[in-house]
């Protein structure tokens, strides 16, 4: 097998896995476990035969047909026993491509089934990465720092629940769509943030970020008229635009304020801004206001547009947080809003808001609240209190890069860890 | 293809203890209205009833040498099993939608294993 064949299979695995699996799953009436096996077999077949016969012109179509034929073989084997399905005929390799709307429907069904609310949130993420993105169980386990057998059991259990509980393989009805779509977007966003926050290997983290971007891009193609779908992709683009500036040459975390804005990916910023404009255009024409992903994207965009931390439109960002809080009340939003207020009208104002949030049960274990307090106390010159707050944040933080950053700050205000 | 789902209704027994006959009638009417909406949705109710309070429960544990019979429900919690329906639905989405409209706070939806 030549290197180019291996590369072609790998590339197809990245871009086509979910498409192939979705098409086979439809043929199999939503039997995802069998669809997964057939898809796996098709990729194995590609590794064997592309070397001899060359890489097909349309690898995705070849893989889909091969996987579907595996599925048909299985159905036939069963049908032979039950003397049913006499009309099923194997397709020729490289048939005419499917209608676009059929493919769109297949992929959406798979996405909505993997993100069904009857599945536990961690199961939705695992299924999405395995069935739609084609990550191996080992890769997913490493990304979420759980032992591989644990992840394998989680995925198997979820597939069993889909079958046994009768989770339908379809796009939800219009009446449920908004709520169910929010669940799908949340899963994609969690994959993205896991890529940013995970303490796992760097390579695995980048993989998660890239897969989240892929998924969000696919969803934009599938549902181009949904502002929240555009909002999610905009949020990911506008956040990821800063990826290169987030860590310095020594691998240390660089906060937004200190980032080299020249290192930001301007092309990603432009893509994000264009999506924002499209999404807000749709919102203006619709009856619902902007949702939480679109508002978060607008906040990220306001940072990306600013020439410097000082020249950021802080009052505008506070207003966006106000709207975000109205559609998505969350203590996390309150904390971030307080920080924006600190830069819009002064650190003392922000600190007062943060102090009011301190002691809330749902924020007790989140390191960001004491870290944000510490930062404002530092800016106010209250070094002893800042040191105390940095120490409190260090107790709660788990990420290595963030820990190192908080330690540096603690040393700056004269404290010791 | 359809699946039978058991709707297990959990209620706060402290709330139920003080129910007046008028409130009880209202609850029955609400359940009758719900049952009508199930039929309208194309699903089938195969059975259902309210249960007497968990204070009347007796639990039988087998598996040991002799079955052990104890007073009280299997699990002692604030919310106790208070009633059930057996509903045949097209899929889980329909079952959840119907469970959502039940006049009850907590409903556990479980597919029934087809042993036929």
C-alpha cells in the first residue's frame, strides 16, 4: 500500500465518515450499531482495494456504496431466514450521487439522534464524536481523560438505549425543533470547549476543536436559515481565531488582555463576522430575538474587532451580556458581565458585582470567580486581598496552563503558593 | 412499529394527603382529558390506575433462601410511585411528548420489553 492511499483513506475518514454512516443508518432503519460496523468495514475495504485499483474519483460515494452493500448483505442474510425483502438489489460501485436533500436529511437525522435529550450529556458527546466524526473510542477516551473501557461501555450503553427505548431516527418535528436544536448546538460547543480546556495531549485537543468546527460548518450547510446555527459557527470561528495567541512560545497561557493581536487569524475573524451579519439579518426578519450562541458570538466579535484591550467597546459588551442574561440566565454569564462592567466603568463596580455573586452554591467550585476577583483587586492595588483570592482560585483550578498563570499572578502581588 | 411504554407517575405524598374531594375530582377530570388527548395523538392506552399511598406497600425480596417480606415501598423517597399508565406509542419522542402533558410533576418513561 502506498503512502498516498493511506493518506486518501485518512482524508476520507475525516470528511466522509459521518456521511457514510448516516446513509447506511437510514437503510438500516436507524440501527446505529450495525451502521457503525458496516462503515468501519467499508473503510477497511478501502485500505485493501484502493491500493490495487487506485483511489476512486469520488471516495465518499465509493465508501457509501460499499458500506450500504455490506448492510444489504446483512439484511439479506436475515431476510433469507425470514424470506422477506426479495427486492433488495446491491448497488453498483460508484452509482449516481444521491440527491443533495437526501444527504442533508440523513446527516441531520444522525446528528439529532446522537444528541437526543433522553441520552446523558456525556453520552451525546461520545456518540457524536464516534458516529458522526469517526473518532475511535480510544481517542475520545483520551480527550475526556477517562479509561478506554469506560468510554467503550458508555458508547455501547447509549447505542443500546437508542434501540431499546425507541429513540426515533429522524429530524424532530417543527414544534420541537428549537429546543432540540439547542441540544445539538450545546453538544458541538462542549466538544469545542473540551478541546480548549482539556488537560489531555495537545494533539487531541486540536482534534476536538477542529471536529467541533467541522460539525458546526456541516450544520450551517444543513440548516442555513437558523440564526443560532450560524451563531454557533460564528462563536467558534471568532474564538478560535485567537488560538495561536493563546499560548506563548513556552506553552504558557496568555490572557486576552496580553495577547498579540497581530497573531490573530484575520481570515477566521472575517468568516465569523460574515456569519454574524447573516445571522442578525435573519433575526431582524424573524419574530424571535437573538439566541444565546449568537449573542456570545457577538461578544467574541466585539473583542476580535478591538485594536487593543483598552480600546475595546466595553459598554457595548455589557449591553450584549445584559441581553444574553435575559435569554440565558446563568451565573457564568453574571460573572463575565461583572468583568465587562469593571472595564466599562471601573474595577470597583465590577468587584461589587462579583462580591455579590460570591457564596452562590452553583459557583462554589468554579475557579474563575475568585480568579476574576483577584484580578480586579490587583488592579485596585489591594495586593493582600488579591493574593488571598488567587490562592482560593488555585485550590479550584484543574488546568495546568491556567494554574501556572494564576501562580505567576500570585507572585506578582507578593503572595506564595 | 410501535413500542409499549410504562409511564410511572411519582408524586409527593405529603401533597396528596391533604387533597379535598373537589380537588380529587379535578384531578380525575384532568386525567380523563389527558387520556382523550392520547387517543387523539394516535397512541393507545392499555391500562393505568392510581396507587394507594406507599404506607400501604409491602415489599417482597426473593433471591435469598426464603423470600423476605418487609413493610413499606422498595425505595423510601419524598416522591413515591403514585400511579401508572401503559401506553403504546410510535416512538420515544411521542411517549415523552405525551408524558409531558400528563397532569403530574414527575413521570418516568420506560419501554416495556416485548416478551411475546
